[in-house]
């Protein structure tokens, strides 16, 4: 298995779905929560609705995964407490969508990996599942987190990939706007906007099978810089 395949399959930077009735194209999926937004809240950024298949079978797999790892048999994501940042280890978006849609077992278990959002290098925000659907993107936190993948190749050096994203204006602007909107919508504290590399230390981390993350995407120091930009986006909307 290539490094990319390993990363996409095992590293679980996202999950997949079958959306026969969800429609396609630009716009928001039907049935999204419409929590009362305050006038000072950051508006929802424009997103490209590009759903992966997430039908009955995958929902059942996600519910069973949740039972094994979290002790609650459900595929629904309610009141998420954490936003987890990732990068794709790919140069483009296409293979990521395909990998998440494929529903290939990861670490020997179904469903396959996915994430709710993927932010492309040009700033396009792709939404791959409804917000109230669990995705396998971070061991120990899938029951209570939203995953945001950013398109970025692996780089040499521990911080190389994170910093490439931080330096890519359109992408970082889109990702931080998305984060600011989600953070306010769900009242998520800034300390719970974390990188995948920080997941094992989250107060919300839970895995009944003893699984742990071994990922190094979005290191703590780079996440601090990211949080500062999110804070700035929020300040600008007050
Ligand atoms: Zn990751």
C-alpha cells in the first residue's frame, strides 16, 4: 500500500456516504440545524455540497463502530464539542472525495474514513456529509467532533505541511471562516479547536478499545497560529 493509501485508509482523515435523496451541487443539505444566529455571529461561508454515499448500510456501520468505541450505538453527531484540523496528504481534492466515498475498511473496521468538510487550495469549501452525521476522522473523538481536512501534500519537516497551508491565503481564509462559523454555531471553546496530532490529549477523547491516534497533522504550535486567525475573523464580525 502506498503511503498515500495508507494515510487515507488508516490515518482516517475522513468518512463516506450514500446520499440518494440529498441532491447535489452548490448549497446546503436539507435538514441542517438552524440554530438561532446572533447578528454578530460569523455567517456560514459559501460551501460546495458534494456528498459522499452515506446510506443505511454505512449508518449501521457507524452506529456499530460507535457502540464498540464509545458505548453508544448511533451514527448521529449531536452537540459536537471539538473541531479537528487535518490535511489530506494529497495534492488535489478529487482523490480525497473518492477515498471517503469508497467506504473501505480502516484498521480492519467499517465504515471507512471521512470528514464533514474538505477545504481546497483555492478556498473552495466542500461539504461531504450533513453536519449531524458522524465521520471517522479522528480516533477517540468521532462521537463529538467535526473534521476539517485541508488539501495539502505531505512535506518534509514536522511543520512543513501545516505551514504551507497557513501561508496559502485563500485556503486559510476559507478554513478559518468555516471554523469560526462552526465554533459559534456549536459554542465550541477555542481550546477545543485542535489539530489531529493533539487528539489523544483532548478532554473529550474516549476509546473503549484502547485505540490511539498516531497522526502528526496540525501540530500544537501551528494550531495556535490557526486559532489566532479564527479569533481575528470573529472579532471582525462584532
Ligand atoms: Zn488527520
